[in-house]
């Protein structure tokens, strides 16, 4: 063990440097001090600037640091919303868990291995309803539509989705007849 540590001693400096940076990034994003989103963004931006300036200290790990910075920049626009909006999860894991739970229960109820066609058509309504009922119970007054024009618009969107699904089914059942009908409509 000692011999292995001695032979790899020169590799530990860059690893320690990169680890320190990544650990500091995790601490900033963990935000135990409950700083505002602006403060977290500034601290993180300062760390990224330091990492960019001193990337050469990471020696062989410099390309990995550059990749980390590139990926962080790509996520930058949405990286700090969770500090400004109370209750918004910091990671996608909670959201993925939520959808996974819905998928699990639907598969268990229907016995299907894939998403049901109704989930595809009515997903925006069904998933929101499933999520909302896990958060709290609703009274009849909560369920009454407040803005009927918005409700009617949503109903129209759902009906349009259903109609598209019906047309797909007609094509799958008899493609030749469906295409002949389209040709007839185009020629008239």
C-alpha cells in the first residue's frame, strides 16, 4: 500500500485540486446558509471564474474541468430557480420520482407495459391531477371552474388530441382506404 501511494504521489495533487473545486461547488449549491438565489449565483460564478483561471493546476484533469465548466454554462439559465421559488426541487430526481410513481401505478392498474393511450391524449390533465391530489385534498369549490373560457380552451385542446389519435387509428386499420380518401379530398 505504501509503495503504491509513493509511486502515485505525483497524481494526487491535481486530484486534490479538482476535488476541492467540485466539493466547493456542491457546498455552494447545497446552500446551507439559505442565501438568496442572487448570492448563490454570485458565489458559484466566482468559483467558476477561479476554476477557469487556475485549470492548469489540475494538470491532466484540466480537460475534465473544462468539460465541467461547459456543462455548467449550458445549465446556467435554469440552475438557480430553485433558490428563488419556494418548494421547487433542486434536482430532477424529485420530478422523475413523481412521474415514475405515476407510471408505476398506471402500469399496476392497467397491466400495460407501455403508457396508456389516454395518458398520451390527456396527460396534461391527468398528471397534474395526480400530482395535485398527492399534495392536498380538494373540496367541491376547489374543483369548480373559475375561468370557464380557460376550461373550454383546455377541453378543445384535449379533443383535438383525441381526434388526431382517432385519425391515426383509421390509418393503421386500413392505410389504403385512408390514403384514397385523402387523395379524393385533395383532388376536389
